[in-house]
């Protein structure tokens, strides 16, 4: 009978960083420091760390050297050493790019210095300006811990017997009773080449038979053309077992003499007569970035993967590409800020019930990589909330490659076993209870009053919208004009307040706090509205701004224009003249044409919302009615020019 493994606190060496970043073979023969720099760039981190450390110990320290020295250990999972050098870096200059705050925080947490690590994680959140819609903005560490604790203890976890003294990780389900994983186990003299990343043999793919939950067969290397000269890992298979997607290092020429780069790429292979053949590189790969860790959606219409390609949110992001019936690839789609952070997201997996799992060091966790969960609907859209799966799946070390089938599954982790340092190992688990959809909340409360009398307004409606204009909650004020309710946490909200016979108003909640008070005053709409009145003032509509040199309706302006739509619907005889203006930049004739387009754009929007064209007129005034001194040739700030790019709504009948 296997025993449950308890996690330790020390750091240890592993190969996980290899699976997000390129590696290379470094040829010696240059000065030590230059050699270390080139080794670092080529991701030969063992050699780089040794040389950098010798230079640092001689007293030659710089921010760049300390950054690279810390990174050399961080990307090899040696968090004790990484935290030492990151600490010296921040002592030398505390103003560092936010990614170094994150790496220092993760290194501290991985070595048991939780309190200090949490302090630096909070600083990372603050200084990175992180706002990714996934409840990672400024929320207390204590609240994150509550969420993690609530989902801990749901698993039994065991160490599998086919682990070796080297690296074993990345299980995938091939077919009933058979698993495939990557390993550095000794393959004989001809195959026993060493990686400059960590000094171990290169990874190959193996299969192992599963007799029952605790009994496994003898692993065997996959037959055919899959296991080549360098690394192969993280495979997935089509349901018919005939096609495999997997990760391989691919040699690329380098401009640096003596340095050969090996980027990670995704390949396919087909199963024929007991062997894997017809190995091909996917078109989504690139020479200047890494593409790795493929996994298929349950219906096999999407291929999810990790990549550090340009244009992402952080160091490594998660993406998907649509798959055609013949395996053809569509457009690449980033999974967005709900999943991706400025840190590293990798090792995706989608279960048969559309649960999306992945590992991240950018979302708040227990240290290193943690496994996270997000539910998806049948269209592959994320619903519900991002959740940490808790202990014992997650630990203070790196926990990756979560896969599950019928409540039983596997993860890979470099956690300590019996007080000894080890490389990555595979664990099997049983999920005893389902995950709890716990999420952070904000308490929104306040009072709505009459602006003239200061008396409370019962029955006022307070709509709470997210930044994409989705209604999160609708609240009604009580007899004292008060509203109060806990809603799903977002870093910012729009609060839209309305009441019959009163002008509507709204406010923006950007406090990024759990307790937010917002009070509102409404003005009665009871006076006769006369021609010449600016309806924007009557309805408390801020000026509708446009971006420089553009005439399209901005999202913030759309919220305000909805007030105008409601007023025109309430008063069907009301007619207005839309007047649009530009700033003084550009020539006069161009600005007049631009303002006319803006007025027409505003008018088209109102018509699209059901307002009759007969009730609307529009005109562009160019730069002839400026609201400030920013005329031609006068130096002004962007904000001052912005004041002139506006639309007005003048009542004509």
C-alpha cells in the first residue's frame, strides 16, 4: 500500500523552466563573464549560475548580474539560492521591474518565508498595475488564503513507483489502461547525452500500463520516430489513438558564434503498425519563441498550448488554436487576462466535463507553480471563478501537469520526499470531493438622496456593471434610501443609479477594496425643458469625448449615450441637435470634416438604438468653438486638447 506524501519546505533542482523557455548548447572559449552572459541567454543555467556566482563573490556586483544570477537559480527551481540573490538585488536597488518582485515572492514562499513572500507579492500586485479581471487585484493575502484553505484537503495523493532518481513528469492518458509521460531515465550509452540546463540526460516519452489504481507496469520508450536527439515531453492523444501532439526541442541557428538555440515546438505524429511515424512540426511554431504543452479539448476542436510569443500578458501565456476536421489549424487566440498574468502560465488540461486546469506562478498560490481551475461552458468560454485547487495538490514547490479522469489523475511536482532533494516526480491522486466555487466579494453600499432636499430616495435602482458593461447585480434602495449587497469582486465597477422622475447618474468604483461606499444625489426632472437647453446638463451626462483623430463611439461614451436614449424614449416629442467639436490640432478644413463625422457617428448610434431620424439633427463645428485657450499654435497638454473633442445635445423642440 502506498503512503501519502507530505510536502516539505526546501527548494530543489528541477527542469520545469526548460518547458517554458528555449535552451541551447554552449561552446566554451570566451571570457568568464561574457561566457556567463551567453550561457544565460542560451538558458544553460547551471554553467551561468556557477560563473555569475564566482564573479559576485569577488565583489563585482551589478543589478544586471544579480538579476541574472537570481534568474539562473529561479528557472532551475533552486529557490533558496534564488531568494538570496534577489534579496541582494532589491537591497542594492528596490526599484526593480515587477517580475523580479514576483520571482522573489515565489522564491521566499517556496523556502518557507511565507510572511515576507506575501509582502513582496502584495508589492508586485501594486507596482505591476495588475488588473486582469480574475480577482488578482489588490485583495488581502488573508482572503486568498481563505479561498485556498476552503478547497484544501479534497485529495488523497500518492507517489507512483515508476519514478526514477532523475526527472519524471507530465502524464497524459493515451488509452484505457495506458499512460504516457516524459523521463530522463538512463537509456544506455548512446542515448545518455547530458543537457546543459541541469546536467541530466535528455527527456524522452515513455508509456506505462496501469493494472489498477496502485499497480503499474514497467515503462517502455515509445517506438518509432518520436524520441529523437534532444527533449520530448508533454504529449496528448486523439480519442482514436492515431494522432499524438507533443513537445520537442528544435535546433535553430544563432547569430552568436558557438551558440546553438533549441526552441520548444509542438509536433504531431501518427500511429502505424505499432510505431509513431510521420513526425511534423505545426505551423503555429516560430523560430523566435517557444510553443509547448499541447492538450486537446474534449471534442477535439481546439488545441490548447503555452507560448512566450510576443503580444502576450506575461512571460508565458496560454493560447488555443481551432482544429479543422482534417487537423488544419485556425487562428491563434490568447486566453486573455482571466487566465494569463504577467507571470508564467503553462501546462493546460481540459477534463471531459470542460474543467480547465493549468499551472501558474502569477496568480496567488502557495509558492512556485500552483494548479488552478476554471470552469468552461460547452462553447469553451470561461464561466464562474478562477480557483486554486488547494493542498495537497499544491505545495510550496512547483506543481504542474494536472490531469484527471473520473476523479483519478496525476500531477508532477518537485516537492521534497523524506527530507531529501529530488527532481520532478509523478504523483497519482483521488479527488474525494468536488471543488467549491468560492470567490472574492466586495460589499457595495451607500445612500441615494434627493439633491435639493437631501431626503432619502427609496425605490431607486442601482445597477452594478463590470468594465465590459455586463450587469453583475441590481439593487433597490430601502425606505432610508440605502442599498447594500455583496457582489462578485472586480477591481472596478460602474454604478448606474435611476429613479422615476429623477435624472439618472452613475459613478465609477475603482477603489480595489472589499468594502466600498458610494453615495449618490439625484435631481428631479420636473421643470419644463426649453429649446436651447443642453440636455447633457439636465441628465447629468458628462461630455462625450472622442479619441484623437477618431470618430467612433468610445465604450465610456456609450454608457452616457444610453441616458440620452432613455430620455428620448420617455419624451417622444423631444428633438435635439447633436453638435460635435474637435481640438485645434490639424488644419481647419480637416477638423471641420472630422467633427461632422463625429456628429454623424453619434447620430447613427442613437438611430441604432431606435430613435427616429426625424428627431435628430447633427452638425460639426470643427475647432471654431473651443472651450479653452488651446487654439492653433498654443502649446497645450493632451488633457487640455481632450476638453475640446466633445459632443453636445441641444434641445431644439
